C-alpha cells in the first residue's frame, strides 16, 4: 500500500467561534471505479474508489477564535492511499485525479 500524507493548517483569524467545512471538487477525474484510491482529510473520507463523498460541504469541526494562547489552529492530514489489490491495476497507471479542496467557515450560533 502506497500512502502519501500532506498536512494542512486551518486558522481562524477572527474573534468569532466558527464551524469549518470542506468540499472535494475534482477537475480532472480519469480514475473511475476499481482504482482503489482513497483520500481522507483527518477522519473524513473525501473520495473512495471513484466516488466523491464530499461533493457537498462536510463538517470538520469547530474553530475557536483568536486568543493569546494560539489555540485557534486546526491541523489536518490529507491522506492519499493506493491499495494493492493483487489484481492487474496497470490500467490506472499514469491516470490523473486532480482536485480542489474548498474550505469554508460559518460563524457558530
């Protein structure tokens, strides 16, 4: 299994507590089903085997406002996983999956 990890830091730079969301938007999708590609952001599964699980915004967590302690930072690992299934996966070599992650924050009520 080939696993790649990238860490994102999300920062609430305001003075209002908010809720964070992420949306997964592929702009090149040539993998299709049976590719066995899984993409997670933290504990949230965004993409699995050709299926976009975050086409609508998904709740990530609350972001506290700025304080002197610096606790308004939220770190998330983006994990890319290509599982070796034991079957011929050569059809997926040199294919692309390019995507945008759209982060939004909504003020807490």
